[in-house]
């Protein structure tokens, strides 16, 4: 039976996820070691006092400077700066290695704990406030994956920042199983959503790719994205649309398919029982519709994965209202 939570109960459960207060700088543990990227050897990287390029500048680091990362956000990383904390844009950080490889999630992974289906006009907001800037507008039928709740707003990642949805506009939300053992055919074991621009040909390609991607994978079965979702040509229903190659935008059949492979990548990153066999970023800058460092190219390159669980998994994918949603279920219970 599908496990649904009323919004009231969901808020009670989710409220427990919000920390009571931020740790002092000296108390915050170092999660990752990293360096300032070598992709821009002639420039320096600014360290800011807040996650805002208009905030106070604390320092300026050269390429190769070693960093101690204490937190990761969609557009920024938090680092130790003397006895305090500072913030560096995420696309300026490289070679990120967890201190505790067992208990620390892979760099860039955020675990989504709930999903919801939109039943009315619903804005995704820049801040958890009714007068905040609207990042995207969703209508009935769209699906979203949620990180948690902040000040009465459901929280998710919108490109390279957090977005917020007024929970009063969500009648019910569905929990993602807290462990794969508790998942079933109706309760996802992971979920993720990403957002895209309003380009009709690109949207067509996303819809075609979603249909070709959805499947059940047996234990030990591998998925080669290009082989499964391509070829990206007219006969398969794909249209010419912008594609990103080494950071440069061009026109090509199947433009947008990389967002399918990238969204799939972020969905499976939350599941240690799925093995990533091959994955390539979109050049040094990455894909702007995702936080830096968690994109996966397709087309000229490929994304490959294997179901290393001892049970079958089912991949579901939909795109609606500029939102691409994916969820993975265990398909044996």
C-alpha cells in the first residue's frame, strides 16, 4: 500500500530534521579535504564571509590552495578560514576527498526524504517567504523531490541554489524509504528533481528520453545510457536543441538528454548499492541546471551504471512544468 503522510504529520516529522542551531566555527567538523581548482591557474578565488558575492571578502586563494570543507551547499562550499568560516563558489573547488569514507556521503550528494505531486499552481521561491522571487512556476501534475522543511516551506535544490515551496499548497507528501529494506513498489528508495528552460524542442527531447529510460533492472544488470536512451536522432523522435560540449553550447539532435543522464546520476548517487561504471562532467564549468560537480554527460560521452543490489530496481522519470523528476523503487516487494 502506498505510504502517504498528511501534511500536518509530515511537518512534525520534518521539523525534527532542522538543526536547533548552527555549530560554532571551531566545533564544525571537517568533512572533506579539497583544493582550489587548477582549471583557472592565472586567476585567484575569493573567500567570502557569506554565501553572497556582495558580502565581505575574507581572503583570496591561488589555484592549488588546500581547503578544509565543513559543509556543501548547491552553489557554495563552507571552509575553515583561520578560527572562523568562509565560503567559496563551488565551481572553484576540486579534488574533494571525504575524511571519513564510510560515514560521509560522496561530495555533492544530498538525500531527498520526501516527494510530492503538485495539484495547483505552485511557485518555487528563492527564499522561504511569500514575497520572495519566483524561480519556477509549477502546475498540477508536476512531481518534485523534497529535502526537508524550513519555516513552513518544503526545501529542494533549484539549479545552483535552494528553492522553497509553501507546504500549505501541498495536500500530501510521500516519504522516501529511509533504507532500501523499507522500500517497495510504491515507496521510492531515492528521488531527485532538476529544472530546465522553456525550450519546446528541448522539452520534447526530455519527454522522449524519459520514456526510453524507464525500466526495471535485475540484480547485476547494467545500463549504458547512450545505448538505452539513444540513438539521439530524428527517427527516435528527437529534435535539434542546444547541447553542451566542453562548456560550449551547440545545436544537436537530442539536446537536453544530458539532463536526463545527470538527473539519473543524482538519483543513484543516493544509493550505495548502485555502482557508477562511467561518468563524465560537462567540462570545467559543469551544467548550470545542477550544482557544480554532479552532472553526467551523454551523447559523445556516456553514463553507465550497474544495479549491484540483490533485488530488482525500477526507474521512473517524468518531466512537467520545467521540472524533471526521477525516482527509483525496489521492484520485488
